[in-house]
């Protein structure tokens, strides 16, 4: 979409924008998986899709930003009712955490999905982000990079498991009659066989629809569409694959933010996989390319109108709650440790005690993320600093709205039952 059309679309959107003066402008970015819940789906109306969204119309105009106004009813739009604004750049979880620890600065260019982002579009003097989204929890290495990098003066980190998000396996396939397949049920075994490369042609899948009727598929090569960027969606999906597909002595998948690293042991040829940036890039590629299957946030797949298979007879679009017991599954003062080479799953370890208030770092036990009726889910995390936040009151209000808000979430997202605990903790951890 050219610049004139972009500005016309944005001008139309301002009609519904909040008019109250803002007390604070918060700049964040990171994971693309929670974007539709955080800022709505207006960013999908552009080709390439916009990375940058804001509740303040004046902040979306820079030519390099390809920015859009956050949609009415989105979490950040509701937050703007406090008189504050929040902006979000969809960089992917890996780049988001790089900005958090100081490998990139928040005032770098967010860009659109045609270019790699190098920041969150913060004002020129603002090098530190106000917050970061990541579907992959903090690791011991992330904390070490923080303590030894340019952000160390911020003293400590606050991490809140924010929302549950379902991961879909969108497909673009036709049966042997040439009709588009709009209903398909996959077993865990079939998912494993596709992604580890045991089955490489659609006709060998022995697929059924969601009413358990056979689907006859043609002899066409299966093309997997995976994430190019380091991604928390990849982290959650490969965690599912490691737990489901690995067997003693046969470790095909290692839980990782990089799909090429995670799938290094698979039987199939990784050179034949199509890589795309962001959840939006994955669903766009699947939408445009026949005989593809990939993994992406369910909300992105639904917005694109793609077929999202049921898994083990369970429809992901009917899930409304991702239920974790805060006593049994949420750990404080813990980060991700090394991946167990025998299982492919990550371990937990105590956060470095030299950071400010280690108990402010919270994580859902990685094993718990594999539970649930529909078996593929992610937990997206909201991360910020414990000290030196110039707009600490607004930041606490944003965290509270994200983790414990009462608004209706888009299909594919669910509240966690840890929200009230984390909202209370934000009031003591964020200063």
C-alpha cells in the first residue's frame, strides 16, 4: 500500500481515536503472537503488514514506521482510557529481548514487515524500552546479558506471564477433486510425522475431516512454513513437538526460539522449508501458497480466513480458558535453564540473585504449557524493569490491564488465572 493510501486509512481511523490528553507515552515491542490482543488487527490491512501500532494517532505517521492506530476494543485501546498511550512494535520475541538487554535500542526504526526491525520507534533520546513482549520466557543467558549490558542500571526485571494463546497449524490444501479443504482433523502422530519429515507428501497423510470422514489428498509435496525470526511462537510450538514427538533415544526436536536450531535432528530436509518473519508473514505465505502447512497464532490464522485443523478431535476456536494453577505452575524467582538433550525440553533454574528483587521474575513451568484440551498453547510474557521507570504509574496500569483486564479477548486468546496475583505484584515490583 502506498504512502498516500496509508495516510488516508490512518486519517479515517482517527475519528474513533481517544481525544483525552495523555499523561504518558509507553513504547514497547517484541512478540508478534499477542499483537491482535494487544493492539487489534488493523495492522493486517496493509501489504506488507505494519509492525507498529499506537493508541496515539500522532505517533503512527513517520514514513518508515508504516504505523497504524490500535483498534477499538483492543487491550491497549482500553488502557488508553486512563489518559495514557502505548505503542507496540512487532519485532518477534528474540529481537524484543535484544532491545530489553541492550543489544538494540528502543529508538531504532520499527519498520514494516518488508524489512527487519531495529527498534521500537521510541523518541530519539529513549534508548530503553518501557516494556517488552516475549512468548519465550527469560533465560539465564538473557539475565546475564542484562546484568552485563547497557541496561544494568535498571537494577532488575519484572516478568509476568500475561495471556494464554493457542497455536494453530493453518493449511492451504485441496482434495483430489480440486475442492479446498476447509475441515481437517490431525492426530498428534500425524503432526509429528509432518514436522519431523516422516511424511512428505499429502497423499500419505491418511487425513480425515472433523466429522471423521476420510479426505483423499493428492500426491503433492508438503511445504512447511516456519518462522524466520527468533520467536516465542516457535519456542512454544517446538516445546509441544519435543514433548509429543521425541522418544527415548530419538530426539527430533529441541525447544528453541529458532526453528532451524530446534529441528536440527529431524528426518526431513530443512532446506525445503519456507521461512517467513512474524506470525503475519507465516499466515500470508500459507494463504498465498498451495500445499502448505505452518504454525502461527490462532488469531492470525482466523483473521486471514485459513483452515485451522483440529488436533486430536479438539477445535482450537472453542477454547476460552488456559487454566494454570498459580501455586503449582507459576514459579517466582526462576528463569529457563538449559534444554535437556535427552528430552528436548527446557529446565528451570533460579534467577541470578544479584538482580534487584529476583522474586519479580515469574514464569509458567514449561511442562505446564503442554497441558490442556487443545494441546498446542503458548504463554506470552510481559517484561519490564523494576527500577528507573520514568512513567512507573502508567506502566503498572498497563501491566494490570494486560494480565487482569476484563475486556473480551479475540478468538485464540485466553486469560490466565494468575492475573490477580501478578497485578498485585506489579504494584510492588515496578518503580
